C-alpha cells in the first residue's frame, strides 16, 4: 500500500482538493491510504475559539463559515459534518463553564479540524468516482499517552493500526484517516502537537507497511531554505534521514521533526511533493541520502526562540552542575534545543514558553539566570563539516559582512549541522545572507 498525507493547504481550497482527488485516482493501483490535516487556518481558528471560550464566549461560527465554504464549493451541505460542528460547540461550552481551557479540552477542540476534514475529503473523492471511506485515527488503533498537546502513540498502536488499515485496504475503498489526533487508552482525545499530521502519516505508514510515505504539501519538496523567506530556494532532490531530521528539528516546517523516526525504524523512504505540481519529483528522504552530496545542503530557521543563561561561579567545574540544570528543565517538560557552555555559564535555547516560568524560578536557586527573548535560531545543514572545512568560515564571513552578531553557537557531533542564535530582528537577513553565500543567487 501507499500512504499519502495531504497537509492543510492541500485540503484548504477547492482547486487543491480537486488536485488531491486526481493524485489519489492516479495512485489507485498502489492501494492508497490517505491521511489528511485540517484545512489550512482551521487549527489556529479552533485554538482561538478555545481561548475565547475560556473567557466566556462560545463561538464556532468562524470555523463553521470556513468549513461550509469548502463544502458548498463541491455541492455538499453542513449536514455532512453537523455532528462534528455540534461536538465542537459542546466542547467549547465545557471550556466556558469551567472558565479554563485545559490542555485536555483544548485537544478535544483542536481535533475537530481533522475530523471534519476526513468527512469532507472522503465525500469529494467518492463524488468524483473514487470510492472512499472516512475514519478518525482513534477508531483504527491510534492510541496515545496522555500528554495532551503533544501525545505519543503507544507501542500497542502499531499492531492495531496494521490490522485495521489492512482490513480497510482490502475493502477496496480508499480510507481517508485523520492526521494529528488519537485517544488515550481510557478514551480521551489527544493531539500529537502542531504539525503532527506528518507524524501520524509516518506512524500509520510504518505500521501498515507502506512502501513509501508521501507528504503532499504546498512546496515542491524540502528546499534549500524556507521559500517564504528565500524566494530563490531550490528543491533538494535527495536527503538522508539524518539531514532531514536536523532540518525539521531546527525549524523547516515542511516536515514534523518526529516524522522521520518511524520511517527510519523501517527504512521506508519519505517523499515530499507539491499538490499543485504533481509531476515534480520533489524530495525523497532515504537512509543513505545522496552519497555524492558536498558542502552546504540547506538552511533552516526557527523564530521566537528564547535563550536562557545560567551563570554560577560557585559551580565552577563542579560535578553535577549540568545535570542539575537539565533535571529542572526535564521536570518542567521544557524542551532544550541548543546548548553552549563556558567555564561558569550554560546557555541554551527553548522554543516554547510552556513550563518555563517554573523552571526559571528553580534555576535561580542554582545560579544567576538571565533570559533573552525574540531570538532566531538558524541552522546550516551540510554534508560533513569535517570534510568540508570551508563551510564554517563562509558562514561567519557572510554574517559578519551583514553586521549580524552570533549570540550562541553549536556544532553537532554529527558534523552535519552548525546552529546559531541571532537577534530576532535580523533572523530573515541572516538566512538570506547565508543562502546567498552558500548557494549563490540574488536572495
Ligand atoms: P502542510 O499544511 O502541507 O503541512 P506546512 O505549512 O506545515 O504545510 O509546511 C509547508 C511549508 O513549510 C512551506 O509552505 C514553507 O513555507 C515551509 N518551509 C520551511 N522550511 C522549508 C524548507 N526547507 N523547504 C520547504 N518548505 C519549507
Ligand atoms: N492541523 C494540525 C496543525 O495545524 C496538524 C497538521 O496540520 O499537521 O498543526
Ligand atoms: Mg505541516
């Protein structure tokens, strides 16, 4: 079978949905299993509605307007997703009653984007002569832990998904399954975190034995940089799992960072393609990557990053200093991306504020803590920095010419990435200057 995942933009406007149908029709011989996201903007709208509900206002009308606009474009009525829209209003009402959007209720609200999407996409496929069925992932075995907002599929999901998806494929209709969501063992709805439909697709594809996992999106593959920042960015035809993982982890939104794990475990290639240009081969991500690749490969960046510095002369060379700091972060579930140390200080970046306040209060007991907000993390991925030693000096020369200060620096032991933090206001300039230096062009 062939797992095909379509992201928010691919199910978010009528022309793209029509393309999706033709792409799936063209793949029928491969026994496609389709995973879809919520239509673009809908997850953001749902999260906003949850916040408003916590302040006492229950209003699902912006989501309803967006969704019915899509339905009407294909001649369908609200009735197709009435149960989901009603479920959404009920969840918002629960939030309003408590005056608090708990992570659990927020996940329940967010889940409706994908639950509406599968019903819509399956109906359009069927109407266009490609018989399809719709499924909520938790009904086909996607069981997760209870870390609402970033849940992990449990190991037992694999066998359950394999069996259920196998049966659906055998039925001869195209199954359309929700990305992004699951349920705990005791039946509470969870989400896998923003952008999590890619991860769902990889988990489902690996469980069901897909020969390749296709991620259909709005750009022709993984590119040398985010084309929204660098219009000259080019598609990278072949990437290794390691290179793709670094890029995704350091901000290339085109792929959820965890997507690669299930694929790596089973050696399944992941292909990223453009719904508006189906004949473009896009990017294929394989275990080996491109053995002929040399020098810089791509530049990823992540905005809104916070740097935490802990300075402690008392702790100079003391054993257990780093362990104490990271134990605090771990307990508060704060994810640390980059770390850089000097004799008396530790600096690290975190990409979310969740849990940070509590962690900072505790860190103040270990050393002097300072925080820099609104930073941009820039990551250059290269094919072997040790064998291509010219890459690093070119990075610093390019940034130096632009007068951009590097505030924190880290080079992974994997020797395929150099990551740095620059002031947020210069983030885009840094990415463009590096792209110009490393790949040429007029960016
Ligand atoms: P989808 O809705 O299909 O999941 P996303 O918006 O999550 O799509 O991801 C696609 C977007 O990722 C692109 O529109 C692009 O702006 C962004 N992006 C960031 N870095 C890269 C990169 N290196 N290559 C391609 N796209 C990138
Ligand atoms: N709809 C979810 C989000 O916007 C998941 C996804 O699109 O991958 O984050
Ligand atoms: Mg995405």
